């Protein structure tokens, strides 16, 4: 199945897909009682757009040669990508009950050797964009029309390897590479912009030769338009979507937590979170 199959008249809307991804993530979080759930909630609109609007793939054949590749650089966001893979039919929904458990195909940090549809192991931050450059070059040399999408976090902008990849992608004119940086302004040591300032981010990326768009990452219309513009651009340069997002999006009491980089939720709160999400169901 490719993207066109997801556009049937009776198919769920992107808003419904994003809601489902958030709900899958909350259910997985409840299994362990903790996790990077706030990131999963903030990035669900981007993942819904990627998997149900932009990308070409076959759920029954995750290694299909002509697929678009989605690289999760920030491996701690694995719970979010698992939720998208479940929604896409690449991973059975029943497996979410095994999240983070022994012998599960859904470990707490993304591992390519475990999970169908997981293109890279992202435990060490700052490597996804570099791997994407290599994949993009390889696809170019095979004359493939496939694209490489890479999600990374604003905290990864602290890493020199990210900026080396930004430079080399421009040098090689990788117009088959679409990066997405999740700017939620939070990392383990505090607000990302205070740990290591990266603004003005758009100006910096453009100075490296990238086509850059900055959007509200929780506005589906804006995200869709950004993906479309990135795909349709004819200039021989890599593309970046800077997505400003809200941690815990869709669950008000999680949105309001001052520190929610890694959430520990009381057992009774998981059902409150799901109920809060359900209250806003599209």
C-alpha cells in the first residue's frame, strides 16, 4: 500500500489519525507508568501528516525498496513512532500492551533490529541527520525517487554532528531529504534555548543552503502545507520543517506541567489523561 490507499473516501481524517496516535501512545505509557509521553503528544500531528499524507510505504512490506524512509533520530520518541506504526498497520495494535517489556518488539528506545518500520536505532542523539545524508546519497546513486524524512529534536542542535550533516546535505544538494526538527524548547537539562541557544534557527539553516519553513507543529493545515511545499520544491537543496510544538498537546493537565521531559504519572492519572484526550476527539 502506498499513500494513495490512505486517501479513500471513508478513511479517517488526519485529525482522527493524530488523535489515534496520541491515544495509542497514552495506552503504551500506561503499561510502564512513565515515559516520554509529552513528546509523543506534541509530535502526533507531524507523524499523522507524514504517514497518512506525505509518505510512500507498504504496511505489509516495511522493507519495500521503493518506500520513503522515516528516520527517528531522537530515539526516546520511540513511543510516538510506535503509535504511528500501529496506526499505519505496520505493527499490530495488540503489541502496544508489550511496550517496554522483556522480549517486546517495542523497546523504550527505538531499535531498528527489533521493530518493523524502524529505520535506525536512535539511542545516541545527534546521529539521525548524518545517517539521513548517507541514505539520501545512496538513493541518489541508485536513481531512486524515494525520499528520506528525518525527525530530530531541538536538543540535538547542541550536537556538532547535526551541523556537520546540515552542511554536507547542502553540499551534496540532497533534494530527497526532508528534515523535521521538533522545537518544544525542553530537554533533560532544562529549556533547550537556554542550554544552548540556536536562534535565529531559520536564518541559520538558510545560511547553510536549506529550504526552510517554520510552522506551528500542532496546526495540521500548516503542517500539511509545509510537507507539500517541501515535496514540490524543484530547487536542488535539502528541505527543513521547523515545527514549534507544545509538550503534552491534547491533555491539558500534562500541557501545564513545568517539567515534562520524562513523565511519571500516577496510576489513576492515565485514565484521566485518556479521558481528557477523548473529550477533544475530532
